[in-house]
C-alpha cells in the first residue's frame, strides 16, 4: 500500500490535536481552512463558468459586451 506524504508525517492524534511532526494543529483549524479553500475554489469556478458562457455568447454574435476575466 502506498502512503501519502501526510500519512508519513502524521505521527499522533490526541483529542482534537494533530502532530504533523513539525507542527501541532487543531482539527478545527484544518476544517475551517478546508471550508474556506473550498468556498474560494467554488467562487473561482463560478466566475470561470460565467466567463466561458459570456465568451460563447460573444462568439455566437448573441451579445456585443466585451468579455472580462477577473
């Protein structure tokens, strides 16, 4: 079985704390960070999809609005 880098570095879990070898972090902090990362990714994906849809409308002559990406 192949171990991931996290599996190799994870040395112990005590209560709500994880010891990654070099630092100890709270599980709650990891969960909050993951939720924030997911929200940011989701927002970027929405912007990209809207941009692609606008670009297709422009290419098909349905609109004359310029396409801008943030």
